[in-house]
């Protein structure tokens, strides 16, 4: 029997996340080169973006069909990113039904959003910037979905965070936009810390961070260790998917242009957490406490999203809270161990929400009746209504519990810095700035105790250098040689005279005899 | 293949000598094409080179003077190949950066190509006599390049440079002749000399090694022998400074590594001396660089400090340290090349090198600012730059030998950070100086040059694996001699 041969080698999957990233770089290059503005620039950007993403979609579909017919390649190891001693950062991808399926759906949604935004963003000032962000995001999410290990996933995770920060702050001249971008980014950093912690722990206890190692090693770990690793990953998933207690950032994220909201918060990025946890199923099976926590937080978020969604008065927020509560349901499924169900739910929900978000700007025209008010029972319970309207005061609570103490700590540290450290290593910032502005003559100057020590030693070493080492350079070497030359010329002139030559010859003869 | 590498710039120099001297543009383009072809050929060498093989490869040997036992024999291994790449790259960059040379153009490019040929000869020679010939051959073009195209004090600087180097190479020549005398078949071949040297009594070996150390130490430069360096670097035209600090200094350390292979017992006996000299150079160069107001003098002194890392790596005589030494040669070549390139371009525009004269250049020359800041970051050995990888290896190697003493290396890194930040601050922040307004930013060819060098530094810092493997294979053979 003839063995069917795959059309594309499994390694080719690396192209899928690479192409949108290359597209982002190209657009950036265009912009730096002064092109990428005006009608022709927009056309070039459109061609680059659509070309890259259509190519990715084609690639993924080929892989998908190939996998369905010939079987999934599974974990594809492509060597090391770098290695040192007995630990290594692998460059590996996972090609199975879940990753390829969700990746091709994701790219399809991304394509739709990109095509939509070509018209939506037409003649906007930040056209190029917007598409750099979108392409970065498309590359990032594909890295997350196709990664065969935690470090590649982390890279993609950060790229998504960066792109999201760029696009929330798209209208950077508005203070609220920048503030919201910062807030969303910072909340996500908490999740990143969890991801880093989980990676460090799995290096420590399992000796690797690729999925097969985690899968094989998890059953052998004590429950506490497995739970700690899982907790790190779960924190990251909760933050990215805007589950409680991290939910408030996603409302602020709506500040970005509508197509980016559709792609990030409506359709794709919120499901990244679900995907990560579904990928880590075997690990979660070893950590029942954490699974329970996931289910609990998911259920709470679902209720929270449902309640808060009722009282939203704008279409984007209402859609967003509906999304959050659906994702909460997925987390419940994950917590109960129904990973496949969660993955299917995520894929279908993503498609549906993307359509809803993209049509959100036209809802006002589509509706002929006024929107429904909040239901009767909610209006009856005034306290619940207020709580929902205030989004359960989550953000002020976080401020009070986290931001204010951090600020106080920072103030104390600053006082310490001003009074002790500055005296040791240099002046305070304010003094230095005034000094910099007033006197510019004194270039070489040591500040503080350490700086003065350096200046003192430099001064003495320089004197040594001038006296001893550079003396040759000051011409005394050449002077010495000159003196030697004059003296030799004198000897020679003596020798030229016959009587001295005779004396020399006689002396030589005497010596020889 | 190596023969062609040497012949390309040599024939190119001949070709340029045949061109009419008035056609400055044509001469410059011809020189660019020739050095570009040499660069391409040196990269093409990689295809014939087997990196898993530790011994020298691509051997070519022709008898030269059979009665004397000298041969025209060329070969490269994992230690010299990176330096060959560095030399061809920097020679290309130096020619690219020579747009500011307006007078006596023909002679200038001719000498630069001759210099390139001689430098490549030093790195590929497998015969000590040939090595010495090429070593001295670098002096001729350099003397004229500094003496005719340099700054105000150029005559003094050129003379000083040649006297210093000649003084050092006298010791080297005597040592080589004595080694030749001791070699069994009276041959200058590096392997034959080594066989003869191993049979010598240890005191003789130590004496010979010290003589070689003086010869190579002047070039490197090691602490008390660096008197020529600040003056020469300040006065030399900037493209020549690129070659001086980028490659000429590496000839010294390259020779020293070959000397440890030839006289291993002496190297082991003098390990403490080498380490002390390295530590002194590290801190001394750093502190003096911190003291300078002249931009070029600062970079020159920082070279002393950076070459201290190389010496430290060599002194460890173990695998990690030697890898660090070779890596640092490459890293410093790239970084010093970038810094001198940029300092030269700035001088061309402002005609001042005093740090106090600059201010807020970032608004006037954003591209220049970007590359300068990147270069200073790389020079200070931040993670992600080639210098970091090199210093890390030297640190690990040094720690294996001497434990806590290597903290001095960290101290010098700290000092280099201090002057790097101060310089960046002086150049790009503060009140704008009215004299600095309206300066043109980097042109396309200048940017290409800066981009190539910075890309090299960063690429080697982010993905050092292949280069480290290449170096490690050959260095492993050396480290085995010393049981580490």
C-alpha cells in the first residue's frame, strides 16, 4: 500500500506566526521610510496585511486537512532557541486538532476584522500604526495557539499584550485612552507574572517547559507542586480572559477602535485563557483544588457578567459583558474537566461574537424599537441594581487594596533614596537637573561618595599616565632619539677624519694581537 | 581559497594605482567593490570550512625559502576565522566611511587595501616568519595613513605609534629567532616551532614567552605598554581608527593566544602575571576613559579596558575563558568600530570632540542618536549584545580559576556604564547648543555602515550559538593542554 506523503512538512508551521509578524515589520519599515501614508500607502498596507493573513489561513487549512487525513503530527521539535548546560529553551510547536482547528478559525476571524477595518480606518491618521498592532496581534495569537512549549506561548502572550496596549491607546492624544491602555496593560502584567512563575517552577520540578514534559511529568508530581504550577498558569489565564477578579480591565479596553475590540476582546484574546487551560488539561487533573477554583471563579464571572450586562446602556459594553459571562461558562467547563467542550464553545462563540462586534456600529440603524430596560426583578432590588451599575466596585476596591499601598511604599522608598542613597552615589534628581542646566563646563565630575572616589582615583591615575606612560607621546621619545642621532653623527664625523681612523685601526690591531 | 582572500585586496590596490588620480569617485567605488568582494569571499569561506573540526583547515603551503625553512603557508581555524570575518567587514566599513577624505584620494584607498591584505595575512599565516612579515607590513600603510591624513598632531602620533610597535616587535623577532633555532628541522612552521619549544627548559620558555608578551602586549595594548594608543587614536583619521581599534588590537591578542599554544608551560607559569595585568588594564583603562573629555580619547581608553577582558580570558587558560577572549575580540571589534565610525562622523560635522560642546543632538540628528545610544549600550556589555556574551564567558572562566577576584571585571563594567551614560547624556540631552543646529543627519551610506555593525553586535548577542560553537571547537584543543 502506498503511504500518503504530507504535502507540507510539519516544520512549515513556523511560517504561520512568522508571516503576520513580518507583515508588521514591513509596515513599520514603510512608515519609517516615509511611505505608507495617503491612498497609495493605504493600498500597500492593505496588500501586505491581507496577503500575509490569507497565506497563513491557506497554510493552516492545508495543515488541518493533512492532519485529518494522515493523522496529527503532534509535538514538532525544531531544535533549541538556546541551550546552556542541561536546560534548554526549545523551539517547538504542537499540531493537533485543537490547536490547528482553533488557529484556522482565529485567522478567519482576524481576516474578517482586517478586511472590515481597511474600510473602517480609511484615511485615519494612524492607519499604519493600527495595522502594525493588528498584525502583531495576529502573529501573537498564532504563537499562543500553535506553541509547543510555555516559552513560545509566553512570547505570543506578550505580543498580544503589546498589541492590545498599542490599540487601546490608539487615540493617544486623549488622556483617557492612554490611561486605559496603561491600566489594561498593568492588569495583564499580573497574569504574566503568574506565567513566569509557572515556567520557573516547571523548570525546577519537571526539568522542561514543553507540553509533553508537563503532560508526562504532572502525574508524578505531589499534588501541592502540581497545584502551584497550575496556579501560575491559571492566574495568567484569568487575567487574559478577564475573569474575576481581573474583569475591570476589559471594560477599559473598549477605548480602542471597534475592529480591534472585536478581534481582541470580543472574539479572540479573551479565549486565549480558555485555550491555555484546555491545553494544560493533564496538569489540572492533578490539581483538584485549582480545578474547583477555576469552576468557582468562572461561575462567579458568568453571574457577574450577566448582572452587569443588564444595566449597560451602550452596545459595546453590553456585548462585552455578555462575552465575559460566556467565557465564565467555559471556565466552569474547564474546572469540571470538560476540556473539549470548552474548546468547541470557545471556537463557536468567537465566530459569533466577532460578527456581533463588527456589526455593533450599525446596530443603531438596525433597531426600530427602543432598547429593552433592565428586567423587572432587577429594578426591584435597588441594591443589586446599584451594584451592577457600579460593576460591583471592583476597580475602586483594587485601587484601595493594591494601588494606594504601592504608592505609599513608593513614597517611603523615595524618601530613603533622597536621604541616604543619593548622598552615597550622587545628588538628587532635582539638583542634578538644575546643575545640568546652569553649568555645562564641568564634564568630568564625580557625584556622591562613590563618584568622588572614582574621580579621586581617576585624577591620580591620569597624573601617573601623563608622567610615565605618555611622556614618549609628548615627544621626549623622539627628542631622545634625536639626541642619540646627533651624538652618533658626531662620532661618525670624527671617524671620517683620517687620524682617528688610523687610531681606530691601530687599536683594533692591538686588540687582535 | 585563502590565497585569493589575500590577493583580492592586493590586486585591488594595484588596480587602483593604475587609475587616474583625479577620478576620486571612481577610485572610491573601485575600493568599495574590491573590499566588498573580499568580504563576500571571506563569508564564502564558511562553506568550505567544517566547524566540527578542531584543527586548522583550508591549508595552502608553498615553500618560500627552503634554505631558511620558511614557507608561504596559510590556514584558518575556529579562532582565526571569526577574526578574518571581522577584518574584512571592518575594512569594508572603513572604506564606506571614508567619504570625508577629499585630498590624495588614490593614495588613501591604495594604502587602506594594502592594510587589509596585511591584516588578513596576520590572521591566516601558519608560519611564524610569514606572520612576522605581515605583522610588520601593517605598519607601513598605517604610518602613512596617520601621517598624511590625520589630525593636527599627526606626525608625532604616527612616529610614536611606529616606534612603539617596532620596539615591541624587536622582542618578538628575537624570541621567534630563538624558537626557530630550537626547532628540530630548522623551520618556521608553527607546528614545528611548537615541537621544538616543548623540548626547551622551562626558564627558557618563560623568557621567550615574556619577549612575545612584550611584542604582542604593545599592540593589544596591555597596561604599561599602551602609551601610543590614546595619541594615535585621537590623531588618526576616523576610518583608520576603526581599523586600528577594531582589528589591529586584535592582532596582538590573537598572537598571544597562538603563543600560549606554542609555549604552554610558560603560559601556565605566568598565569598570575597575565591575570594581574588584565585586571590592572581593565580598571585602569576604565577609570581613564571616565576621566576624558575628548570623545575619541575616551573610546581609546575604553579599548584598553575592553582588551583587558580579552587578556583575562586568555589568562584563565580554560575553555570558557578562551571562548570569552575570542568572543570579546569580535564583540569589541564591532563595538569599537561603531563608536569610532560615529565619533568620526560627528567630528566631520562639528569639528570638535569635546563633550562639553555638544547638547541635545537627538532633536537634530535622531538617526545618529539612535545608533550612538545603541553602540554605547553594547559597549557597556548589556545583555543582548555580543559584549555581554563575551564578558559572561570570561567571568565564568575567571571564576573557575581565581574565584572572587573577578569582581574587578564587574567593577570595570560599572565604570564603563558610568561614562557611557554620561556621554549619552552630554551628547543628547541638556540645553541645545546654538552651534549644533542644522547639522545633517546620517546619510544613507553612513547609515548602512552603522547598521551593519550594530546589527552584528546585537545579532551575536541574541543568537550567539553558532559563533560560540565555532570558537569552542578550536579553543577546546587549547584548553586541553592545561587540563581544563
